């Protein structure tokens, strides 16, 4: 009986390991290794935006939301000095839930493409301490038809003049909307 149990548990272990996909195939690559690249051409291909880069004030329509960058400013108040060679940039976003179910939006849904070609999120300490309106936020629940405006503060290299900001509903490899603006 003990041998039968050991054989059965070994079989379950083998199935578990093989089901986890342990290996080095393309499906296991993270989006930060090759953000937004898809298709044979290797070009960035947003899901719903038809390859359009939206500017300040333009609304992108995704499957669940209408999203826009309302304005971009540089905060004049902060708790922590920006690192040398970098500056704070405050991005006011507007999101409207156009789906038929409640949803939520978080600051981590918005990431910029850095000089290294990788996606970067907001500055870690941006929940308070910046003199920006509307206030900074972490996440916001949105009922059907509800709108929300909030600010996300990024610590950007001063050498980046044109910013490419991605909005992604969840952690997908391609953006649902791409925004471009000058800081």
C-alpha cells in the first residue's frame, strides 16, 4: 500500500511540475523584457487604440474605460528632494467607466517608457506630500458610468523631454492606450 501511495504522489508531483511550464519558452518572458512588442513587425501595437498616440486632453476609449491625460505640471512642493538629474512630473488623469460592470483603476495601470526602453511606474512616495490638485491616489473604485480625476507623480530623468505613457488594464504586454506629451 505504501508503494502505491508513493507512486501516486510521484505522479502528481510530475504533473504539477510539468503544468507549471518550467522552461525557457516565449510564453514565460515578462513584459518588461520586451514591452509592447507583438506581431512579426515588432512594432508597438495598442489593443484598442489603432496605434494612435493620444495627446493631452484627448480621450482614449478602451474596452472598459475612457481615459485621458488632463494636464501635466511640475510640482513645486514635495517632501523628498528629487534625485540628481531627475525631476518630478505630475500627470492628472481622467477615467470614466464605460463598461456594464463596476471596476477600478490604479496608479500602477499607468507607466512610462524610460530611456532604457523599459516600463517604469510612479515615484514610490507619491501618496502625499506634493502640492498638486487633484490629489495623488493609489487606486479608485468606479461604478458604472462614474468618472474620476487623480494625479500620479513620476520621477523622470531631466533628459527625457517627450514622455510616452502607457495605460494598461491589468498586466498585459501591450498597452490599451498610449499617450505622448512634453513635460
